[in-house]
C-alpha cells in the first residue's frame, strides 16, 4: 500500500532476497543469503530489518553499523498485505518491521508483536506527543510501536490542464466525479484507498462496516470508472509530472519530489496538492518488533537510533515523507516547516481518520466489492 517513492520489483515469498547494509534500499549489492534461519540462534551482532522500498537513507544504515558494530541485513516489501503473511508464518524471522497503522492493529490482535522495552529507546521522547496519541488508535497503550513516518492522501492537480478543460481546482472528493474530467483522473489501485475516497465523499467513515454504505460506495466507484484514465499506485507521480492527466489521488510524501522535479524540468504548469474538504486518510507507519525476533535488543537500538533528531532529519531529506520527530522538525529550515503540502496544519486534518483493521470477514467484503468495481 502507498508511500513508496520507487518500489523495487521483489522476489516471491519463497525466494526472498536480502540487501546488505552496504547495498541498502538504494540499489546496492544484494546479499546471497536467503534470509535468517528460522530455527537458528540470532547472532548478537546482527539485525534483520523488513521495510518498504526507498524508505530509509542508505547512509543511515551505514552509520548505524559503524556506531554499533551490528550488521544490518535489509529486506524490502511492497505492501502491508505482502508483509503480513511472512511475519505470521514465521518461516523467515525479522527483528524489526515497519508496517502501517491498521496492519499493526491486526498484528497486535493476532499476538505477533513483542512489547518494546522503552528503557532501551530513550530517544522515543523526540516523537511529538501528538503522534504517540495518534498511534493509540491502533496501539492503545503505545506498547508495541514507535512512529516513523506519517502523511495524508489527497488530490494532485495540473493547474494548466484544468484551465484548458474549464474545470475549477478540486476542493473535495466529489469533484472526482465531474464528467468534464473524463479520461483525466488517476485513482489509487488499492481497495481501502479507493473505498476511502467514495466513503468520505458520501459523508461516511472510511472504516465503515455498514453494508448499505459500502454498497453505495461501490456503486459510486463503478459510476466513476468511465472517467478514470487508470488505477495506479506509484505511477501517479510520474504520470502527473509528465502531464498525462489532470488530477490524481496521491500520498503527500511525494510532494517534495514532485515540486523539485517540476522546477528542475522547467514545466509550463504547476502541480498542486489539496486535502479534500470531506476529510481523508491520515496514515502512520511505525517500527514494531515481531514476537519471534531473535535480536530484540538490537531492534530496540535500531529504533532508538532512528529517533535521534539528526538521523530522523537525514531520513526525511532522503525519503521526503513527513517525520513525526519533533527534534528533527525543529532542525528543518522555516520554508520546509511551513510547506502545507508536507506538514499540513491541524485545522486541515479535522475530518481525517486513521485506517483501522476491520477483521478478516469485513476485509473479505471490501475485497469482493472491489472485484466488482474492477470487473464492471
């Protein structure tokens, strides 16, 4: 789901590759290992990390290794749904993982996570209390997770193309049903994100389990389908930069890259980002420790290291997704701090929600309805 600047094509679960720290997620040399042995004792100088693609500064991994003497073995996943069954099966063990909010809730409810010993994570006090409170929506007692990155989902629009079409800049999700935008809309190819757009448009919770509300959202998405150019994930960024569409649903963490690319390319149009009036998904990715981790203390050292303000700042500058680290935020220049596309003020988040895990049965209902949308 969501959030990755450039996702790597990953191997199948049966042939998972690991990247060494000198390779990192930025395309270095891949380890020849097939992962940690499930029944072997973990070495005290190793750490097995499972994270999204392009979701850490490679130099941060190197600095951690040099400072601690711990060798990092780094592997990538593309979606929460890809990550979960690997952790659940336990055939390959990881020491520290970075899932999203609703998936952390699922992992807690299914007893897959270990409680973090916060005596080993003193830098957790650098996380803004607002995000620790936000995390309580999926980790009620803040026992299992430490926030890493956050953001929103909104609408990216091409100012010039909208002017040519005679369409006003979008302000709400309902604007994505304007027939003047036929063939000009990029929607997220994600069941929860797509239904979030329709549910919020209709004034419902994006965590709805009401059958009538879900059926209405399904029909809305079917009605919108003739207007949609494509259902995409990461391609929305490059398609919008390339002027291929007028509007696209996108994750806020892409905005710094997009703004820089537009400036570098000298385009004759701008790409603007708006949070719809009806509200949207406010997401939070956090570090967790699987219950079967073999190097738990090393995992806690890793989390603590990433909570250091200068490290969190380096990560932000590399991946451009908003940091919940107050110390790192204070180190940023004023222009970045005031960039509302990246760090929206609290007033604009008033109608936002965090995704919740709704249970396997409801997940099945969402998936079945999404199949109807895609096949209609």
